[in-house]
């Protein structure tokens, strides 16, 4: 879909992400934007702490931050609980378990509200698992379909831990079928308004296509098919 999407490779809300997160705040062009932290992916991994870390980070950057504790599919379909999305300027999906996040969001009222928010100009950001589920496909133990918020793309987070040559071999079937695979380092992201991607943060984004890769660093732009 067209809209302002941010894909982050992990380590969200750490001091190393502060400059990157500040760019998201500045992109809203609102003096005190509303930032909504959704720790669904961390439901089994201290989700309150994940939410508090995000609130602390965005409060420090001048936003009004709060959390949406929609930790399962039932909560993601709750009309009253998810209504807070309608007033959010930044919506941030934390890391955690991508399979749980996908199951909770797929076909949910929460997902529809998030996509509606993007249509009206909000920024939808996801880190690690949050970024993985936004692609067309994702790999978690094996390849499977994701939410297609960003069609034609798959995200490999924490890519600083990976060999590029080995990754190219691992994704060869997917890239041959036309999928663009983005290996995103921790504390690094890329943000799009629908017309290409700009890299933010301390590391790099590696774009894997059919038979080759290219590396992009902070301030550089790339396009996906």
C-alpha cells in the first residue's frame, strides 16, 4: 500500500535508535504527535516492559506516547480497545514472536484501523517481528505468507548477524519469483512514503534481488519493484 511505512531491523527503543525514532516524530510535522506502542508480538515476553520502553523513548522525543495492549486476536477485534488507533500519528509494532503477531493481526479490526490510519497520514512502524509481518511473505523457521502491507517485500531483521553470500543463496527461490528481500540491521530502518525508501540509523539495509545484493546506509535511497 502507499503511505508512510517504517521497517526496523530490531533493538527498538534503545539509545542507538533515538535519532531514527526522532525522524519519525519530525515526519509527522506535529508539535506533540500521538505515538501508540503495540507490543502484541511480545505477548509472551514481558509486553508491558516492551510498551514502557517505547513510551519512554517517544516521550523523551517530545511525543505523547501510550500503549495498546492488544495481546491476542480477541483483543485485536475489540471495538473499544482498538479505537485509540484512530487518534495515533505514529503506530509502532514491537519485536517478539512474528507468528503470534501475524495470527493476532490477520483479518482483525486492529489491522483495518492501522491501515486506515496510514491512509489518513499516520506512520506505521514495525521492528523485527513487527517489520516481518508487514511484508508479503516472511521467514520464521520456514517461509509463509504475511500481511502484505508492503507487497512484494520480505524483511530479514537483525541482519548484522548474517552472511550476505549465504543469505543470497537462502533467498534465491523467493527472489527468482520476484520477491525483494530486505536484510535490515538492528538499530537501523528504512522509511517510505510510497515513492522509494530512505535508510535511517546506525547500520545498513541490504537489498537482495535475483542473483545479487546492494547495501544502503543512512541517508541513501532505494526502490523496490
